[in-house]
C-alpha cells in the first residue's frame, strides 16, 4: 500500500540527510521525497511516499518522531488531500511533429518552456497518474531527459498543518 507522510521539521542544515539516512539504514525505501520551506521560515515540510503495510507505516512514523528536528509527522494518504508532482520533460521535436506535441501538451494543461532546433522542454504538473500518462504519450517522440520533483500534498480544508501539536516549542533542541 502507498502512504504519503508529511513531516514538519526544523529548517536547519542536515535535517534531510539525517532523516533519509535513518530511513535507509532501517531498510525503508522512499519512493518519492520533496522538501521545501513552509510559510513559517523556521519549518520545512518533507513529503515522503513510502510503500508498505500499516505496520511498516507505523514503524516509519515512530522512527521519524524520535528525531529531535522533527516537529510532527502526519499520514495524509488516508485523508482528503491535494497531491501534485511537477515534471520537466525534454522530447525530440522535429518540425513535422511539433504541432502534435503542442496539442498533447495543451490537453494535459502543460506548457512548453523551451524550444531548440531539435527538442522542446515541457513543464507539466498534476497527480502522479496524469504525469505517467503524459510520459507514455511522449515516448514515441523520443524522451531525451526527464526530471520530476516528487509528490507534494496538503490536506484539503481551512486548517493548517503547520505548527507543533499540543503547543510544543518550535526551537530545536540545544538552541
């Protein structure tokens, strides 16, 4: 089963390395990982996608919660959330195929962000299935390069995920 975990962490050097190292050392594979600062510059949000049953999920959560720089961990895969992935894809685009590539890009609400004499780079964002479908449609043209951000997600509705639970202090230990 696929789980999306959202972790709020202190925005300090080494957090990503510490967390990814801990998960790797315990044999957990991260299918996707995205990290970025939140609206509070003291915090970053790490969004992980991990595969496994509920026992694996619980072990990952417990291990993450033991790390001092982790403020909160939420499993948002079972909640109503908005999930997106961003991709840049460079595709071979000979003159006779450019209009077809442009039409497919428009259908998927992507945009062409660079054009050269032989290739185009397309930016597309959306749910994982949309990204995967677009990749499959581009294969016949010849994919030259592809880069993806990994999943990001937020729970729908008015509440914020930012902020410590139970009024905890946001200061990292030892500061």
